[in-house]
C-alpha cells in the first residue's frame, strides 16, 4: 500500500474523586478524504456514550505512510451461545484449557483488576506476573482498523474487536486474549488466539453492568514482553473482514 494514510484516535474521560475515569476510546486509519467525517463520528461517540458524559475529549490525527501498514486477514470467527454470564465464564475457562493454559481460574479472577484500566493487562500465563510498565494504564493495542471501513458509520463492537484481536494474536508470544466489553449495553465478550480463532461468547456479564476489560495472555521472558509491547503499540495494521460477518 503506497498511499498516504492518517491515524485518527479518540479518547474521552472524566475526573472522578481526583482520578481519571475512562469513558470511551476508538481509532481509525483512513485516507485524507475521510478525515472530516471520521472525526465527526468519533466526536459523536465520545459525547453520547453509555458510560456517561466526558469532561475531556482528545482527537489525535497523525500521518502514516501507506507502506508501513500491513494488511492481513481476520481471525476465523465462531459463536458460542450461552444463556447466563456464569455459563459464559465456564466456557472461557474451557477455552483457556484448550489453549494450553493451566491457571484458568486464577486468570479469570484477575479480570477484576482490569475494570478501570485504560488499556489491557499483559499477563504471563505461567507465573501470573503482570508485564506492563504502568499497571494503571496497561498496554494499548493501537494503529489498526478494518481494511475496507470507508462506508462504516457508528460503532460496531464485533468488527472493532475482531480487528484488535487479529492484531494482538499476531505476536509470537501472545497465546490468547480475554475481553469483556465495558459498555453497559453490550454483554457479549470473546476469547481469541491463533489456535482457536475468535470465539464470541454471547453473555459474559449482566445488562447494565459497566465493568469490562482485557487481558493479553503472554508466554515468554521480560525481553520478549518489551518486544510484544512495542508491537502492540506501534505496529500498523489493516484487517480484511469477510463481508458476511
């Protein structure tokens, strides 16, 4: 890809009891002709979010050379229908075991630590050590978008999550990812990995619950963790998604 592109990132937050509370975040990679409409969409998303009103909104626009952007296919998708959040969490534990991760109960318990983080936890699945330099911020996977997103308007939880999961799973030391949305109106979550693909679980929390977060499941040493963080935060990627999804 030779054309000049732009990374557009939005972050919205609110101060509560002296601390910053994350309200919304999103990003796109688009051509110059889409900048105005995309910024408008992201601003609308920031000011009309189910998590409440923001008192800080930042929109950052950055030029990126097209040749620096990798294009890849999305992970294969399957859906696991469950009736309760408890059943959904049991399914998560099964998927962890299937991925060769033995400490599934301890890992699921660590999800509570992610509820108020801006980014994701990077967790060593063997030692349960957190590998992020800043535990409050976590690690943010950035510089990614759907490859053909010019006609997309508004938020699509599933497609945005599939893009992120595809990028994250591309690093050699990532063995999986757990995600529960922090949107009170969205109860579906997922487990994703190179081995199992993107597995949607239809219920992982109760409707109206604002709790949610991500854990990137890592296997390796500290040097490899540093490389993984650089990949998550700097690698630029566009993801092709099947139109039937």
